[in-house]
């Protein structure tokens, strides 16, 4: 290994671009709507140079909103060290210049208003808006470079019930078995159960963090995160060293929504992060699904409140999830196996004649017509049909029901 | 008591009309679409006389479809005896000529197609269609003479779970407490629990039977039916002596749907009578609601399948039911009490500054701006707001978080 800066050979992108994006990723707190829009306009290398210079007037001046977003951190440049650390951990920086960038999935974040209706108004950057990330710090063999279609988010309460944990594990395993990638936030409770369910069947799973890629949060999930990084993908828009903070979970949730074709909320109390992820997913045009649960459970309260919104679907089985996240007309859920009865398909009048028959006492045609209230002239037809199906037998001119 | 026929003084209607309706009620198996339409046209007294005569040609001939519907039973006239039996049990015959007739509620049955799309096509009477009843046999002080608005149906599985039984009892009691009449089918399981829940709080309840008013079905509900008849109303379109038969439950279910502003399915397996009632309710323009349950319960399978239909609402609380069965804009369910936090309403930047504060170590403004990624020039404003809310305190030019 040479003594110079380590090459970032895990990425096909020009090193100057990677360094610029790594710097820009730390210089503003996501989602940095003004910076993201401006970088898309002038390019990352120019943007990084001008943010570092920090001119507020003259030809190289920063747009005022960009200046505000970057004022506190523009002197902090750890890009070289960050990329070295990333490589040491077998990671890579995924940037828009890379074919792996999930452009289709993330495009919506640059376009739509946030859940609070915040947009990128001039002079009033909507920091809580859903701006596209400047880069994604990633570990693991999993790749993001397809459209969101094959990915499903399973999210929910940290303090989940045994019921919720069971559903998360079981459905994640089933989705992974059917070739879907299970995306979640690596949190305690539902998130962890979803990742574990996918891993248990050797399936694909992606953990989206609200902290740096070098942090194990929650600490008890350190081993789980290593498993995911070994077999799937751990990804974050926060640079190394970033600590988890409440607002970062909300910002992270928009990324989970964007990266997936649909979000399934397994359990959620009222006013939970999972409910917010679901609403952001709806705003991005993704499927929003809730798993029902007992109405007596506080952990299903959020799901049942969400279920009343017209854009939210109730999913009672994995087949429902597949139907929701697939193009219209594909993967239609077939009704659950319904019991068939030997009387299925009988004419309503024939059905009544069948009801009027007794297993024990043979009855006359007149009696049967009266009981059933059917025209006596039609009775022979009905009895013949019942006899042909093995549902009736004649006994000296009278009729008896046969066990089905 | 005189030896002659007992007067039916429980009804304000002319005795000849009552006798005609009592006869017609037995002479065809409900729903008798052709007979119902023809009685509405020529009147019950004329209709009864001509059905008794049974002419198939000449000026008094029956319409062919009416002849078919009445062929098997036209010689059976027990009207006098039926009315005497009814009166002996404290009952009354409710007919369209009576102000108590629930005309608004039942009107839809004469107009719309059945759940299978069956209509009253010439020569092919849709016997499974939703034709209006010819009369209602009733016991109890409860009355039906208002529009369906104040009535809610609670229906569901006979082999219900403890969860379903709890929901049915609890919600029925709550609905009754709020002045609603709980309508159900007196079956084992959910139906019985719903009636009991309403009775337990001294509320109004109506049982709609699929057999004669003189029958206790299921037998173990004989006492429950007496309680309902004592305090509410037991009602059926089947004449005395009619036995419960499978097709009669389906026909009865349409009456439950019609008499109520909405139907709540508490628990339902796939392909259950409760699911059918729900779909008929939808066809009549009534609210269709399902109570969610564990996805692991076969008894919630039908509810969750129904929940995927656009016309079906998920109800997680009684407030949701009231919203669904009330005119638009009334009885809107307020969101469940959500926990409030001292940081509610803070500007996103101020929230980030709050997150950057430590409870233990006082931090400089520069450090806070950097951590939070907010413009240092705005920091004083944010810290002042946090201090005013009691969320931050200064300590010799540095800042510390205060416990919320």
C-alpha cells in the first residue's frame, strides 16, 4: 500500500468529483435544498471550490441561500480522510456521476414539496423539504442502481409487540424469497426484525442510517449492521462521525420512502416516525401500506388512523404488498382459498329445494315445492340436477337429501 | 277475551289489509321480486284475492312471474291464525300502509340490483334480488319508523374469537350509549355479543331473524331474544313457523343492510355471510366498515380482504364508525390524543440547535452552529427562543440543554 492518499477504486468516478461531493456532503445539514439545487446547476467541483472560498459578493459569490446553508461548516474539509476511512471499511461513495446512483428513485426528492408543503422558495430554503442527497456513503455488496420497483420498505415501532415483530420477520422473509429487497432503518423493533427476516432466507436487504456509516446505532445492532453490510447494503447521506439526532431520523425517513416502490408500516403508535415515512412515501407517489392489528393495541393505532386516508392501502398478506408495489395489472393478489361446497353454482330455486330435503325422512314433491316456495312444475328439473350432483336420492317417489 | 278472531289492535292498519299482507307474506319465498312489484301496483287486498283465485288466463289472470312465485303455496292461508299467534306474543305486523313502515330505509330494495347484478327482468324474476318485504313480523317496543340514520349494523362470525366478541360488546355498548340502535342477526358469536353490549347499557337494539318470529334460533339465544323483544325489537319478514335455512340467512342479511346507515363487520372468515351483508350494504349505498384484527387470525381474513375495496372503510375506533354513518361533516373523528413535546412548533433550525445542545457540557455558539449546520448569524435568535421555552440555558457565554 502506497504512502499517498488511498485511491478510491471502489468507485468508477473521477477522484476530484468524489472529493468535492464528500466535502459538500458534510458542509450542509441534509436536506440542503438550496445547495442541492445549486450543485446540480454548476457541478460539484465548482460548487465545492466556491463554497470553500465563501465569497458573498463579486462574480464568484454564493447564492444567499447556499451561503446560509453552508456558513457554519464551510471551513471543515475532511473529504480525504473520510474517503480513506470509507475505503478501509470496504465502503464506497455513491454519487450522481456514478451509474450506480439511484437516479430514478431519488429524482422525486428534488421535485416535490415536503410533507409540510415546504418547497425551495427563493430566499427561504425548505430545509425540511425532501432535497436530493449530495452523495450516499455505502458499505456492502448490495447495489441501488435500479428503479425503486424491486424494493419494499418495512418500517414501524421501536417498542414493537411480539405480533408486529412476527409480521415484520415473516413478511420480510417472504418478500426476500420473492426477489424483493427489504429496505428499513436498522432501528430496534420492526426495522431490525425486517432486516433479520430478509437475511434469514439469504435475501437482499438495505439499511438506511440516520448517522455516519462508521457509527453503530443502535449499539445493540452493531452485529446486525455488520451482517447487512456483508450481504446487503448499509447506506446513509450523513458523513462519517455524524451522530444520530431526532431530526436526522425524519430526514432519513424520506430517503427510505424514495428508494422503495412502497412503504409498509407494520406497527405504529400515533404520531410516530413510521407514520411520517408513510406520508412522505405517499407524497412521492409511492404505495403506502399499513398492516392491520388488534384495535385494542396502541401499536396499531397509527396504522388504523393511516388506513382511513384514501391513498393508504390495508395489506393483510404479502400478496397484497406485491400487488401494491407492482405495475398495475401485475402480481394481482388472488382471493384466499375459499371453501367450496357441493351446492356451489346451483340455481337459487334448486338450492332452496336442497334446503327443503331432509337427510332422514323422504318427502313428497308437493311438500318440497311448498317448503321451498318454488313452482311445482319446475321441481322435476331441480331434483334431477340435485340427483346428478349426488345431493338427492329418490325413494319410492319421495326424495331424501344425500350427505354432501 | 271473545271467542271470535282476536283484533289486531297493535296496528293502526285496516284489518283486511293486514290479513292480505299476512297471507301474501307466506305465499311466496322472499325475496319475491315479481310479487312485491305487483302488490305495489294493484294493492295488497286485490293481490291477495287474485293470488288465492290463481287464474292463469282471463281478466283476473296473474302475471306469469307472480303465478310462478306463488304456485306452490297459494292454497295455504293461515293469515288469521298467524295474526292471532302474533298478538298472543305481544307482536304486531308492520306493513307499508302503517306509519311505522321504514319506507326510506327499505325503498332501495325495490330499486337496485342484487349483489350478483340480478334485476327484475321480465319472465326471469331475480329471486335472489333485494325485493322489498311484503310485511314485517315484529315483537317488542322498539320502532323502525325513522330513516336508517340512527341505526348501525354490527355483524360477524359465529365462531368468533375472544377479540371479536370483546370488540362487538364494547363497541355496541358505546354506540348504544351515543344514541344509536344496534342492529344484528341474533346469531351466535359477534351478533349475540353486539345485542348484549347494547342491552348491557340499556340501549336500543334490533334483531332481524331468518326464521319465524315464534322460533328461537339459535336455541341457546332464546333468552337473549326474549330480552331483545322486551326492550328492543325482534323483526322478520318470514311468517310464523318458518325454519331457518341457509338461503334465508342471505336474504335476511339484505334486510339488515337496508335498515341501517352502515354495516360494521367485526370478524369474518373468507366467504362468510357477514362479507355478503357488507357487499349488499355497499350496493344499497350504505357505509361498509370492517374492524381490523391480527393478520394471523383467520377470522380477520374476510375483513382485510374487504378493506381492499374502495367502498369499504377501516374503523379502528367507535368514533370512526360514527363519522362513517353520519352526514358528511358531522361527527368527524378527532385524531387520538397525541403526545406533545416541549419542542413542538419549533423552527427546523431551532430544533437542530436544540439537538446539538448537551445536558451535561455547555457548548460555544460556534460549536452549536457547526453541529446543527445552521447559519451562525441566526444562532442568537434560535437560542433566545429555546431559552424562552425553558429548553436551553446560558452558562458564561456557553449553552446547555435544560431537561424538557
